[in-house]
């Protein structure tokens, strides 16, 4: 690994820049952190747990991730830089943003970031959120968020957010299709509202999340940016095509009803959740039955152990066409569907170029044994004849801030070994 670092000047340059930035922050910051992860992966491709939920980055022989965080009473910053040493050396800006606190219950965020809802979800163990997971790179956007208590109902509070984002023309898929799929980049409209009830050691939450890909231009069509069109996007109004079901609303719509229950008892936490997916009003009314992500996580029910189980259901998306014809993540106007830079934005098991239903059982376990962290992720499709995909990691702490880990991943009968070295300063 040291030889690789010596040969890659771009890695050394960013290391120097971030170290200088970190040292300067000592003069002005109240809380700051600089972390890195150096990973050596197998040379082969098609390992499920390396190719998915990897922040939209193709698995590389060697990768270096550097993250800098800064926080004071009013503002917070994050800068994430990833360098890949593969056939084509590339540097990516990961989840990087500026967050401005406007008041105790309001903040503004701008940059490349994932989401500010479904905070119960353990992204490191989950198969992936239904709307915005860590499978693709974060979309650049600006958002406004509010968390409001109800004075007359002390146990009830609301969370609300609205964001405006910008997709790319997806140069990454140009070679695959031989032509641009977007002549102009589409835009993103995102909003959510949650009502939360906190009573003793229980927290119940019900949320509605609505995302829309709109505007831009495809090879065969232009979608103008107007106030009228934005109002249609906001309220799911009909688009250019008349007739048919409400799937012909202007733009590519996707949303979830988000249910969660959290119970806390000392250091034990139990989470039960369901993300019901919809892409038109039939799914909004649960005409696609129980499709979505069902999950549960137990924390410290066994000492120092997180146990997560999820079941992904998509088998009802075409159960009664044309009334129920959801076609998750796909769209007849935006041919790349619910994706960004060649990766599904939501759960990676749902193919944004296919309508084939697929159900999946997924396990995630993290446990501490003899001061070592053991992490296991295990999954298989249940609607087809499939084998188990898995990744097993063993992490050893040299100090509180320096960690070495070795992992094993499989692809059918093929197994390979990789390793990471990470630390905090």
C-alpha cells in the first residue's frame, strides 16, 4: 500500500491539502475531525457487497477516502474526497456540504448530501433505503429543514424539509448507450413531512416522502422550467400526455410512506420499520399492497451486538395493469429512471432499467468479540433460485483511532479477501 501511495501524486496532494485545512481549523473550530480509510479490494468485479452501497463508486483495486468535519454553534461543514487507483485513476467529491443553523429548529443545507429523513435506518448494515440509499453518489442540492414541537401536545413534534437538486447528464453511461440520454440535466424536487410521537421509552413516527425528477431534456423531448410546471411537480399534476392513469403526472415521481417504532430500555434499542414505495396514486393508496422494505434492528439485546433483518418486496408492482403499474425506478420519459451516474438512487436490488419483480431477504450483524468488531452482511433473492451473497469483516483496533480490518466477500463459489486501514486525527 505504501508503494501505491508513493506512485500516486494526486493522493499525496489531497492529503497535504486536507492536513493543512485540519491544522488551520484548530484556530477557529470548536469540534473538528479528520478521518481516512485506505482499502485494498479484490481485483475481480461483481462482488455484490463491494459493488453496491459503495457511494456510487466502482470497486477499485485501491481506494483512499478522506473526510474532514468541522462544527461550531451555528455552522457545520463536511468535506469528503475519494481517490480510486484503478485502470482510470479518478478523484471524486463525496458527501460534502455546508449546514447553516438558522434557529433552534431550522437549518439550511447546501452541497452534495444524501437525506435528512428515515434517521432510524442503519445505513452501514441495511440493504438500502427505498428512496435515497448510499448506493449512488450524493446529488448536489440545497434544502431547508424544520423540526417543530407542538406546544399544546408536548409529546408530538413534526419534521419537514424541502430541497432542490440537480442531476447530471450521466457521462458515466455514455459509452454503454452510445448517445447522451439527457441533452439537458434533469432537476430534483424533494420534500418530506413526519409526525413523531414520543411517550416514555417509545417513539412512533409516520412520514411521507415525495421525490420528483423533472425538467431537463431527453434526445426526443424538452421539459421546460416554468412556474406552472413546478406547481404540477409539487402537487403531482398531469403532464404533457393526456389520459391514462396518474403515472402520467409531469416528471418521474417516487415516494414512500415511512413507518417506524423505536423502543428504548436503558442501552437496549428495538427498531421496527416499513418503507412503503409508490410511484403513482394507486401505490399511494396501497393498491400495490405490502411492497417496500420491511425491517427490524435489535441493539444490545445480545451484549455489544446489532442485529438487523430486512425483507424487500416488489412483487406487486404490476399486479393489476393499467391501474397498478408502478414499474419501480423506471420511467418512459427519463430513460435512466431513478438513478444517478449509473447507479440506483434507492435500494440497489431494484434495477432502474428493468421491471422484473424481485424479493430479497437481508441480514446485517455487528458484534464485538474479544475487543474485535465482527461485521456480517448476508442476502439472497427469494423469488428466484439464488445463492447467498455475503461479506464478513474483522476489525482490530490498534488504538482508539487506528483500525485495521480484513474482509472476505463472495460471488457464487468465488471468494476473495481484502483489507482496510482507517484512522481518526
